């Protein structure tokens, strides 16, 4: 019985298959796993050993191109995955915040509580600083003059009305507490866990105000930022991909030249 002659690629492939099977058994893999590794290795050995030199060279060049492209694209894919997860969490926090605004209780302006805050205000000469501390967002724009005169704890200061930048719509207030999902996106310099707004303020306006003043900006994805962060592996990947394409083109060109010379000789 005559056995087929094995070329060097067949011999090298069979050697690697035997080594892989031995390592698999040494690592206490199951018989099924070892058999699967051996069968896959034999199939790959038969395929690679049966190809011509030119086809094998083109396959190797394409493999180098795929490896280089994967190395270059992996940092972008990893950053995109991180941005996608962060964006979903941020959107969930905004949705929870929108629900918290919609369900926030409306509190009516309590004059007695305001009077007590006013009486407990620090003794300062600047009446405007007093209003800064005790004036709630939903308080009336002015207070009775006799009340100010009787309750004013600062000698010589008679703030009949709050400063213009503190005056707000009269009526009740709406206090919003940041939900736990939004707390994770709070700015580092923000200590408050909530804010109060006049009840007449639209919910979307409150949402935009909290998002602007309390939360960090929404996460974004930038190809340029990813390129600067992972410059070395991306350049290496592109270099390998370019080398693989160049080698593939050279192999195809050499094959065409060889066929043309054969036709010319015939």
C-alpha cells in the first residue's frame, strides 16, 4: 500500500496537533475536548498543506491583515462599548430624575416658617445678604412693611423687598430630591442632594436646570479621543494591516506575472 507523501506543512501541522493533544491531556481536559482539538487541527493541517505556495502565501497575508485590523479596531470598539453602557446609565438617571420631578410634592409658602428663618438669620449689616439666606423660591415678591420693621433683626437695615435677582414668582414651591441613579452623576463640587423651584416652573425647565447645574455632562464618544488614548496599538495594528494587504497584492501580482510568462512560453 502506497501512502501519500507529506510535505513540510503537513508534517509541521501533524506535529503541532500531537503537541496540542498532549498538552490538553496533561491539563486534564476531557476526552471529548481533546478529540475536538485533534480533529480541528487535522482539518486545518490538511487544508493548509493542500494549498499551493501562492494560495498559502495569500492566506497568510490575509491573516496578517485581519490580525492587524483587529488590533487597530479593538480600542475603538472597547471605548464605544464603555460609552454605550455609560450612555444607557445616564439616560436611566435622567428618566428617574424626570419621574422624581413629576412626583415631587408641592409645598405651600409658610409665612410662620419664613418669619422664624428671618429672625434666626445672622446679624449682618447688609440687608441683601439676609435675603440670600432666608428667601425661598416660592415666597411673595414683597412683604408687609410693618412685618419687616418689627421682625428686622439688623439695626438700620430695612429690606422692604428682596433684591431683584432673588425675587421669584409668588406661591408654592416644589422640592426635588435627586434619585440614587442621578446621585452617581452629580458634579464633585455639588454638595446639595436636591433643589427647590417655584411650582409654576415647567418640569422640563426644572430637568434642564438640574442637569446643567447639578450633573456632569452626558458621556460622549469621540474617535479622535480614542486615537489619542490608544495611539501605539492602533498604529501597530494599521501597520500590520497595511503589511498584510501589501503582501497579498504582491502575491497576486507575482501569480499573474507567472501565468503571463507561461502563456508567452507556450
